[in-house]
C-alpha cells in the first residue's frame, strides 16, 4: 500500500519530526509512507472572512497540484465523519481489498481546507470536534494509520 500525507506548511518542532519519523519507520513493513508538504500562505494573525477564504484557496490550489489523480483522497475536516480506530482500520482494509492501494491524507493549514479540496476528497474524516494544530495532526494521523495496520493484522500495539 502507498500512503501519502499531503500537508500545508513545514514542521517547525524537531521533537515532532522525530515522532513522525518513528511511526514512518514502524510502518515500513506494512506500507510505503511519504509526506508531501506545500507552502502555507503568509498572512497576518487577524484575518477577515474574505481573507481566510483567500488563504484557503491559495493553499488549496497548491494541495490539488500535488494530489495524484489515481489516489483515494481523505481530507481531514472537523465537519467530516468520525469513526473509532477499529472502524478506521476496517475502512483501510476495505480500500486495499477493493483496489484503492494508493491513499492520500490531506491536512490543511491553520484555516482549514478550501471547498475545492473538500469536494475532491473521497472521504472527509474528523478526529474530533476539537480543533488541533495542523502540525500535531500529522503525528495523530500517522499514529492512527499505524494503529490501523496493527489492528488489521491482529498484532499487539506497542506503545
């Protein structure tokens, strides 16, 4: 299976990079995992609603350019479908079984994802009604992908 995490912005904290690298290493027996970053839009802290939409639009265009046509796209969105780790694992298994061996998880910037990206997504997934920093979502996402493979193989999860 080929898994891509397509994300807005670069990781800034070294400890976060180390944690993500650890999960990528753990995932090697199960899948090829890559992280593709696109630049975040430079904007002041305080934005009008119109400016927020402009930022999301610019970042969305960058994301869509990096999104392969043949991939099954899963956008992380607070309004998306919530599921348990077990249900998520089942979904990953179903996708692999029915010919979707190339998955891309899309993580937006601090303002979220553009409507165009959300429309392109095959699934909108929410981890919670909480808002998480988009950089932290990379770590949470990759940990859940690892957990899904462990669940699907009936292997113990080592913490």
